[in-house]
C-alpha cells in the first residue's frame, strides 16, 4: 500500500473549475456549496484528490486569477466557512484538496498595489516591478504580455511603467524583494494551517524577472516556438530568456518546499509555460527539495501522433533523473482533448483510448471536469465570450471559454447546472453526454473512466513503476511499466485503422480495462481505438 505521505506520487487529481461545476444558489455561477454537493460523484470516479481553480476575492477580470485578497473567498463562491465545509467533506470521502495559488501577480485592486503605486517612497514601493520609461517615453524593453500587447503599462502617479505578464490589471510582484517572498509564503501557510493538502502553482516559472530588463531575442527562423500560447499570439515570436524562468527561482522553490515539509503529506504541482518546458520541469522537480511535481503544455497542445507522444516521453526520460511529472490532456486553459486531439476520430471511442494512455504514463495525472464524460469543446458565440484573452485575439483564437462551459449533470435545458441562465451557455451537444445519461450505461465514457482508474489502482506498476519505451511501429505507442514485482506491456492504437505488431517478448493479456485485442503467438492485433495490457515475465 502506498505511503499516505506520498499519495501524490502517481495520484490522480480531478480539476474542478468552480464557476462551472454546480450553481447551488441560483445566480448562474458555480460555487463552493455546489462543489461540496457533488463530491460524492467525484469520489465515485476513484480519483485521489481534487484541484480547485481560484475562488479567492477578486474583481474577476481574469476569472479569479487576479486576486485582491489571498486569504478569503469571493462572495460569488460563498464564504470561508463554505470552504471549510467542503474541505471536511472531501477529507471524509478520502479526497485530498489542492487549491490554486497565483502568487506571481495580484489584482491591481490588491491593497499592496494600491499602496505601491501611490509614490516612490511608501513601504511597498518596491513590491512590484516598476521601471522608468525610455527617453522617448516608450516602455523599458520589448517584453510582451501573453494576453496581447506590451507587458508594460504606464502609471501616471509614479510616472513609471509596471510589468504585467497578463492583463494590465494583473501587475507582477517583485520577487527580488525578500518581503514579497515572505508575504506570499505566509499566505500559503494560512491555507496549509486550514488543512489543505497542497497547491497548484500558477505560472510557477514567472516569479522572477531579469533585473537588467534586457530585451528578449526573436525566435530564430525555423525554430520551435513556445507551447505556452497559441501561434496567432506575437508572444510566441520571442525567445523568453529574460522575462521568465530566471535562475533565482530555484532558491525560492527551495524555500517553498521547506514550508511544505512542515506539513507532511502536502504537495505542489507547478504549471510551466516555457520555451524548453520539459527541461524546466526536470529542473524544478529534481532532488526532492523544490516542487513535488509539475506539468507542461507538451500534451496540452495540438500535436498528438504516436510518434510525437513517444518523442515527448523520450525527451523527458533523457532529462528526468529523479524528476516527477504530472501529465494532463485537458484543463481550463486549452481546447478539450476530445476536440483538440479527437477531431475526425470516433467521438465515443477515441477519448477512452486517450485516457487509457494518459493513465498508463509514469507520473501523476490531472483529469479536468467533464473529461470523464468525453466532452468536446463547446461553441461559444462571440457575443457570449467572457475570456479577455479570446476578445483580444478573436477570431483566430477564440479564448478559453469553450472548455469552461457548465458541467452537464442532467439532460435538462441547463444541464442541471443552474436554475437560471448561466454565466456561459450550456453546450447543447453536451446534454446527451450528461452524467445522468452515462451513469447506468456500462459502455459509457464515464464508466470507462471508473474502470480504468480501478485498473490503475489494481496494478501498482502503473502509478510509480519505471517506464521503458518499446518499438511497436510508428502507428502505435508502446511501453513497459515495471515496479512492485510486476512488468506490464502497454500498447495503444490511437487511430481509426486496425494495426498489428510483434511483441518484444511473450505476455499474458490482462483483463479489467475494457479494451479488446487479439494475440496470436507474439503477434498482437489491435482494432481501432483499442489498447492492450499484458503481464510480462519478471
């Protein structure tokens, strides 16, 4: 049995976007009591814990990722007591609770920024990244905001520019200031003492900036651009050397780990958007003294062929050492995988084999709400778009609303999410995939998810065994997971044609995962969208 202190190592975490999970008070917006109401459902999936996207006090210009009070719940979502009730219920069900921490920047309405922008001499004057204009009044350098335009905004009070990697209303904190670092660690201590089991760290490689404010160079012609933003965004045209992933970040992550170690059994998972994300993941999770785990956008992007996935795994294996990844195919920032990877594939079969592959990788796993239902990306008309990111880059990039629409619980008009019209429209195509519809269908994606999670739990090699890639041809993906006295060969056909391959060694087919394959001697035949799991000799 896995040590509860290390529950996260190979654990499966279910991400909840509270605005869109369940509206318990009838205002069209999901809330913490709504999450609590559905925790029995989440526990029934067989996951180890939940990750809650931000619910803190915020003007909501970036839907909670612009925080004005790190220690309280926004009234939109309920109260601090509601959170304590949620936490207690989750723990009673055996679910760990991870919450978002957005510490690289605040809202411009945070009292810290209000004080900092007042003048050059106040106690928090150096808590944010301020810089003088160029002699001609232009910004200090060429850094760009991910959300469009310059990363600098002029403030008339100080007659200086302040840095913001996202919206102008999300000023970046100055992590070179030890008081800032101490204040953010103290904010995290508040939640740890309340009983949370860990943190998902937003933009974990954005904390520090180059103090010389040097210009970023362009991406050389023909070289790969960053995976952290869509290709239509000019942000991807720069090589991000000076505005993120600075070496000073490593020492701060060690301080953060020291805090986490005061609370045994807690964990951290960092979000990494970088020009070389797997290298950064390996660096940030190595040696047991920084992050526990991290995720990148390598599998949250469009490429998804077996050859591409194999290349990602090979690259990580070369870099990894003792680093620990957290893999995901969907989350609140990207097009849902059923559409992004499954376009043109069988909509009922493809999500199942993609999930089987994800749950067989070495590392921890994040599942995003609705992924267990096989939900495709929703179509949100322009007049209903809420995401500021989508408004800036429309129509080439439609923003992130399509993966954030309400969770469909029933076949009713609003999917059982709310008694009134919700903040984002319920996708009509989601109603036929509602929990109510799939619950009693043994062949549904929902029950395939439960079956695969149970299969993973039954085979310890799948949650923290070693992974060795095997050659099964370019149209299939295969690897061996070895640990806890078992060796499992896992092979996946992610396409719509039957494929055959020779096994590297004889194996005994395992059952309980719900897939079909034919084995004739050492020749394995995999029908479209099927997987095979075989027990190998030790």
